[in-house]
């Protein structure tokens, strides 16, 4: 047991060196840089958009209109389903809505947990769809580029999908479709909580 613990730093160092070489060979660093730039641009655009809505229409009024259409449970339910299948509703929208609830940080935590669980369900949806030949072929044809990135970059793509505007539900489904190891998937997608933490801190302080 003690010898294994002593060997752990060497194993981690070896893994990091091997992964560094892999990213160099596959263009992973270029892919990472491009998506980090997209993340920065997305944050600026989102903040600017919410500022414009707040200035011209009133953000509180806009949120009230949404809450009048849907109950809090309805908003959370729609977002949860969206996180499994589509990903059209970005996390920033429910995060801003969460700020106006009775317990903003509790609501934010709930949204983060549901987003993580939705990613896990999307993974198992992908596993199920992999057994349906026609559906599987159509998905692979439609998302061929993303599947190629998953095969090249693996955990890096999952991390970026959890943090950036990349389509998180689609990447989770493709992980299941491609039989990506579940234990690594569950570990890597914990990064999703970081996105809610970062965006929550930014949007709660800005609005």
C-alpha cells in the first residue's frame, strides 16, 4: 500500500507527459485555445446581452414574464429536459432567473446538480441509441465532426463541453454512443459545477 502511494507522483507525472505528447500530436492545444477564446467571447456577449435587456426592458420584468408563464418547477423541468436532449437553453438564462428566486444560491446549486444528472442521463441515452442501428448511423452522420473530436481529444472535449458553448448534451450522448468509460465520464463531467460557479459569480454580481 505504501509503495503504491510513493509511486503515485511518478505515475501522475508520466500520465501528464504522455497526455502532453498526445495533445501535441492531435492538435489538442490548438483546439483548447480556440474554445477558450470562444468561452471568453461568449461571456462578453452574454453580459452585454443581459445589460441591454436590463437597460431597455428591465431584467426583473423579463424574468417576471417568464415566471408568469411557468412555475419555478416548470422552469427547472424545462431546463432539465433541455440538458438531456437539446442544449438550446444555455445555463446563463436559468442562472439569471435563479438570482430572482427566494433562495438564489440554493436554486443555483439545484440547477448545477440537475445539469450534471442530465449529462449522465444523456450518456445512457447515447448507450441506448447505440443499439438502434439506423438512429445510431444518423446521429453519427449528423455529428461526425464532434464524434471525431471526441475520439481525438477524449476527456478534453468533455471538459470543454461542460465549460464552454460546445453542445454539452450532444457530447454526453456521443460519449454513451461511443462507449466512453463511464467512471471517467462521471469524474470529468464534475467540471460542469465549475461552470455554474463561474457564471453564477459573474451574473449574480453583475445583475
